[in-house]
C-alpha cells in the first residue's frame, strides 16, 4: 500500500459562494480524521469554522503533501498550475458540469477516505510552458494544463500565422487561430474545434486550426518533446490574443514570436481505484448508451 498523507491542502473556486457547504463538509471530514488541513486563502472565508488555517494558493504546495481541488475542471486547472513546481499530487472533487479531471462526487467521502489511506491510481499529466518573445526578450511566460490558443482579437479579419516544429517549417495558415493541446486538453476546446481525443498516457500534442481558410488544413498530432514556434506573417499590424487555459495574454503583436514547450515536471493526479478513462469518455460524452454499457461495462 502506498504511503498515506498527513497534511492536506484545499483549493476551491474563489468566486463561487455555492461551494461553501461542500468546503465546510470536506474540512470537517478531514479534521475529524486527524489530518492537518490548510485552505487556500481566497477560499478559506467560505468555511464555517472558527480556526481555519490558510495560506496563499501559490504557497500551498510547499506546506502540504496533497491538495484537493473542489469545483469544476477550471478550479482543477488553477490548482494544477499552482502546485506543479512542488511535485505533490492532486485530487479533484467535482462540483462542475462535465468534469473530465475531477472524478469524485461531494458525497463520496468513503471513496476519498480510501484514497487518503493509499488506495488510489496515480497518473502524470504534463503542462505546456508558453513564452512571448519580443525583440529577442521574453516579455511574458505562462503555463497551461489543457491548451494554448492563439486567436484573432478585436478584428474581423483572419490572422496569418506560421508554425515551426523544432525549427522546421510546418505550414502557414489564414484562420481564426490555432489550438496547441495536451492530451488532457484534447477533451476540452480542442475537441469542440474538431480535434481528436488523445489518451492521457500518450506523449503527444495536437495542433488544431480554428476555422481555417483552407479546408484541407487539418489537425495534426506531434511528439510532446517538440518545441513549437508561432509567428505572424501579416503585412499590417493587428493584435492577437494568447490564452493559456483561461488566462489571457493580450496585445501580442505581429512582430512577436510564441514559443510553446512541454514543462519538464508533470502534475500528479490521483484517481480512485478502478478509474477507467474509457468509462469516463462514455459517461461524459454519452457514448454507447445501449445494452453493452448498461449490462457489461465495468464501472469504477
């Protein structure tokens, strides 16, 4: 059996008061089982307890052995970016809608208790590091768990971009933009734009054009060790917008370069025993809703 945890951090969606009851119940459950609990400062005020220990979200990974994210996939993504440098695992409790990453329900404390005792499956997911280069200098850096998106901003015109893979020319395109997605993000924006679903264990990235002018411009899957360079070939100045998950990097100019590369450290995600990625796909995307799924599929 794997080593159990003793100090646990909690991260909730800071702008959503509806999570108060779930955060309070989780905090009570953990303290009753003699865990030391530290709550992200911007979520601590939701917990009805006179002595809640808290710290800034970017310091939580230094104080804890495990973090629990309470909310939807967006909260999970924020938690992953905050703790990836600290090499500690992350569990998601789902209060959102689709929830590909957060796979425990708020009332499943028995399942959570088994995980905290060491009965879990660990999975590693890699993030992307994006750098905006202007005049040979890095002016902005950001990480993304799901995807990096370059798209037109405050303009009716398509943008014209050039893509290089490991300094080798791939293509030029006129489009509304480009999605660079991890396997984790392949079930998010990339899927909505027509990209393939990648199994989380694949060492791969997918590049998905957004509404390309040329219909033969299709998604392409590449090795995740590659460095991707995006530049612009406009003849007149327009602004583009780069987003890393939901974090915006505005005012990217046509003279800028965008470098995207896999982060060396992965995020460690813990799932309950019996976790099955294909079951998650069937359940979330409503696949195979007939006889086989109802009577024969093994549910986690």
